[in-house]
C-alpha cells in the first residue's frame, strides 16, 4: 500500500493567511509545522496534491499526515458520518505540541472511495492497518470518537501488535455495543436505528442538518447557544460521503459487539465521555467499556455532549495531553 497523491486546485499561502487573519485565529505552531501546512505538496504543475493510499481491496483512503516524521504519531479516527476534518482543532493543537498527527477519511466517507461494500468494522480496522503500514507508524497513540472509538478498539485488538500502538483513547465511543439484545438488555432499541436509516434514505441532507442542530452538540438543551458554523461544518462533512456507505455504517456502529476487542487491548486506554451524551448514553457505553479494559481509565464530564471535542476542545485537549505525556 503505497501513498498516492491526487491533484487538487492550489490554495495559496496569501489566501490562507488572509483567511486566518480575517477570523482572528492565531496558530501557536512551530515555524516548521506552520510552513508545512501553508506550503502543502504540489505536483509538477503547481497544483496542491491530496494524499491517499490504496488498501488491500483497492479502496482509496484519503489521509492527512502533518508534523515531524520522527515524532510520536497520534492517529485520529472520526465518527459517523464525518471526516478527518472533524479533528481540525486537535490536529493543530497536538501538532503545536510536537507530535506527528495523522487522520484519515473512513471508507465511504469524505474524500475516500464511496464504497458500496465493505462498510463494516472489520474492513474499517483493516483499512487503518494498511494506512499504518504504508506510513510505517510505530508507538502510535490512536484516538477515536464515537464510531471511530469502535474502529480504534477493533484495530488495536486485531492489528496493533508489534510495537505499532503505545496507547489508545475512546471518546464518546460506541463500545462495547449499542443495540439492545438478549445479552445487552440495557442497550438502545433496534427501532431507533431503523429510524436513523429511514431518515437518511428519505432526506439525508435534512437529517444531517437536524442532528448537529440538536442532540449531537447539545444545542437542543435549554440555555445552550447553537453555533451555526459548527452545524454547517458537520453538514458539509456528512454530505461529502456516500449515502450507501453511511446507510451501511449505521448497522456497523449499532450492532457490532466490541466486548472481546476491549478485553484483548493491553495498552493503556483512556475512556472519555460526556455526561449528557444524547446519542451514545454514558451508562450503556463508557461505564461498561472501561472495566473491560486491562489498563483502562475512565473520565466522565458532567453536562458535556457527544460533540465535546469540537465545542469544549480546551477541556478535552488538556486531558488528552496529560494522558499522552504520562
């Protein structure tokens, strides 16, 4: 699996500086790291290139890889139906802390191939293994949010040996299993996920607007002010992916049982969860998952939402940094 590059229209240093200046954003990054972002790779015609790998089944996976290649890597795994862009804040923050930061768009999501098959946890984890192999990442810290948390659990359990993984983090993760079954009587009713599929099939664009406008970030709670930019960015990311892949992924994130994956993980694992997570309730996820880990550490944030990495990054980033540097 060799990294490939796809040409895209160039983004000039001047236009990016103007945009960040207009928004009042100051990036506290080392000069070398900032230069790498402001001067992305270009082809012989001067067009910016987009990096991808081709997996063992031919799927193209888009990824970002920023920072010194000899620094400890952090690999970020996004939630459904989003993309690696959902980690923008964390990517920039930890780049500024001297880490190498990597994030990919899951198959069927974002800029990766809009797959109509293989939209399941086994393929998701195998794709990560192919990416890690292509970039030769070692002693990496894998951080997953929501569906990405399940992806991390399966990847680390099945592919994370040989010094590839140093630590793991599960944030608002779907582990150990979401749906209600005979073996998981406290899970969410199957009919709820049928409603997810029906809403997506009926009007995906509206559904992908309603989720971030309401429960995802807790904007439906009294006294919480919605953030239009956050809502629009969630919608943008969702609509980049393939409807078939998003539809299939609902079964993957709701029905996959990660119990044995969690028990097989031997590296230190931090479990973070919002106490007011309306999509992945903490009582049926983090509180059950953490005790299954051999070296698990649980932290619950009272009142915080499923999307706390985006709307409360100062809190989450500080705790992640402490864990990374232990």
